């Protein structure tokens, strides 16, 4: 019996059943996925489900699905291609190549007059929002559930992917079909959830570092200031540690309550709205079968560990971790995570040194080749610690192919004001000979280098129109 109560969920399950039959009839398969946490968990779910069916497959990972990537997929000559966390924006191109495909994606589909040979699973096609109600890994989980009984344990990866895709940020918890996946995960003994502080690093970071790196919400007087965070905790009577720094999970309930209450008071005194402070506390998701105090125990930290693998060209390492390797692959992932953290720090220092340029409705920086194009979006999001939070950030970086990667990041407050970066980036990229898309709060594009200034003008006008249009309707 289905665990999915929503109409959208049941509609998606019907398409998943059709796709499952396609998969079972196929002898050779390719699993093509994206290089972020949602893409890795999506691939991990699909590949594990295929292994349990005794199916052979080849995993492929891409920064973005474009013409050359599709040619690479086509060259494999597989009976069937399973696209996870990508594909919905390239429907016509996939069809033109006559690639028999299952697309398990959650991004807004682009119109395509001919989709023969494609079984398309996407929450948008069932009236659900792929930005907040179901992630790519959630779609992959629905597909895995249709493929065979006994795959409910894979729901834990779907939650990691959804959190990595920031689908819990707008409301402080997972919603929509994600919620139904969460119920399956709980029933399988894979996930527990409860209300707690939402700041990153509860399992592994010293408490003062957890406060220092808080960016959503940004805590005036604490975010970005280590000394102030240490002084704040001492003022609260919270012992920082002896031989080992204490983490959030090491604090008792009384200490936690004192810290949260003081943070709320500080925020109110600094003029933070109640909406912003609501993001301080919300649901957190614990993977019950992982060891406490490790990156894999917390869904948010798990997703960051995965980002540290595929974004540096080590997708195979992240995939192995998703599929249960807790030895060599996990050790490699932790080494990559340490390097990833240093790269992010270096990126933020670079942006702080060179500063942000501003237009009417957006701000931006161009990192050239000083920041990897695969992590420049993460750096952009972290820059809200020090940047103007009243406008979105666009970040440019040079790709190995000599193009410009553009990553755009907003805040939930801006989204409430009408911001839709997916719409703006797609529009602007299309006008300058590139391609773009994503979600309202985070989107990306790849464009020709010489088109940067024109692209900025188009995005600036689009964002300004979105915000002003929303103001007129309030």
C-alpha cells in the first residue's frame, strides 16, 4: 500500500511504475546525475536500487547537462539512460538524440514538442513545487520504491538530498511530498527529526564556530566574529571545553535553551524580524544508523561532505559513501572536506578583498579562475555574512572550457519579496547564447565570456521587475 497521501505523490508513483518496467526490461543502463549533494544522493539511490535488482550500470556525473554531456551519454550505447537530478531542461535535445530515457528530476521542465522514448518523472508535472516539495533525490527514491520492495531505507539519502538542496530553509522544515518521504524514513528506522537550533555544524563544529559561521539567519555582532562568539558563550555560562572543544550535541538542554533564548534577544535588539529569527530554530534531521558526532549523522553536514567530493571531480568517492562505504571512501571524503572548507575560506577572503560591485537590484563579483566554478555558488551564499542582504549575489568563475559559470544566490526574505532567480537566469542566459535555470533562491547559468556585462544588465532588470511587481501586489 502506498505511503503517499498526496495527489501529486500518487501521480508521481504512477509514472514511477511505468519507468520501473522500462528499467527491468533493459539490459544495460547508464545513470547520469549532477555533481551536487542532491545529485549524488539521487545517483546513490538509483544505483543501489539497480544493484539490488542485479542490474549492471555505469554512473556518469556532469556539472551541467549540455550538448557535449549528452553526446558522452549517447556514446555509451546503453539500452536505457536514467537521468537523476537533471534532464528536465533538455527534453527536446534528449529526444533528438533518440536516447531511450527515464528522467527523474525536480527542476522546472522546458517545453518540448517531441518527447518520444522518454519517461519523465517530475513533481512540476503533478502540480508540486520542485524547489520546496520534492528534491531530485526524492524523485529517485519514489522510482527506487517502485522498482522493488525493501528500498525504504534509501529514504534517508532522499532526506540528505532535500536538505542539501535547502528545501527545508524557507519554512524551517521539509514540506509537501518531502514530508511523506520523511514519514517513510521514520517508519524504516532511518531518520528521526525534532526541533533544535538550525545552525550548521551541530554534530562536528565547536559551538563558537557554529555561531561564527551562521549566515541564515545572520546574527549581528556574532556572525563572522570568533572572539565575539567566544565571549557570548562565556557570558551565557557555557563551558567551551577542556582538552576538546564542546559541540552543540555536547551541551545539556539547559545550556542549549540559554543560548537560543539569548540569541533571540540579541536578534530582536539588533532589529531582526520575527520571520528571520524563525529560521534560527526548526526541524533537524538525524540519520539514526550513522555514528553520533560524525558528519554523516546530520543531514546538513552529510550533504556538505558530499559536495566536497563531486565538486572537485571525485564523484565516485561521494557515490561510494552514499552506497555505504564507511572505510576508504569515507576517509577520502573527509580529506576532501577539509580541503573544501579551506577553499571556501580562501574564496570568502578573496571576495572580501576585491569587494562586490553593485547595480540597481543585484550585486556581483567575478572570481575569474581564482575560485573553482564548481564551488563559486557556495562562496556566494556564504558571502551574505558580510554582503548587502537586500539584493541577490551573482558570482562569476571561469570554467575549464573557457566559458563563464554564473551562480546566483538569494535569501528567503528576497524570495518572499518576489525574487525568482531561476526565471531571471534562464531569461538572461537565453538572450546571450547560454543556458541557465535552477530555483527561485539559487540558480546558475553558463554563458560566453564576452556576454558578461550584457547578462548582468538583463538579470538586473529582471530582478528589479520581480521585486517591484511584488511590491505593487502587496
